[in-house]
């Protein structure tokens, strides 16, 4: 991705990441690098107003943990 040869169709990221980074920040950096509004789904167990607002303001879809698949 750093060279621009790979462009993801979708990013699935946890909200809390290592190195004081969160999934929303990662999405913003990725979108800036690719010059494309790549769709992003953020997984989180944090349902605080601040976290949900942050996810929504960055045009990401939010899914609560634990996520269960429907058959």
C-alpha cells in the first residue's frame, strides 16, 4: 500500500490499536495516502459517546464487540 500498488476495497479495524493509534486515525491516514474514501468498519467494545462520535464523524461504520455472524 505504501507504494500505491495495493488499494483495499474495505478496511476492518479495531478501534483500539497499538502505539497510541486508533482505527479512526488509521482510516484517516489510509484515506489520505490513497486519495480515496476507502470504506472502513470499526470494531469496538467502547460505546462511550466520545468514541461513537469519533467513528461517525470520520464516516466509518461501527460494529459492537462481540460481533456475531448470522446464518
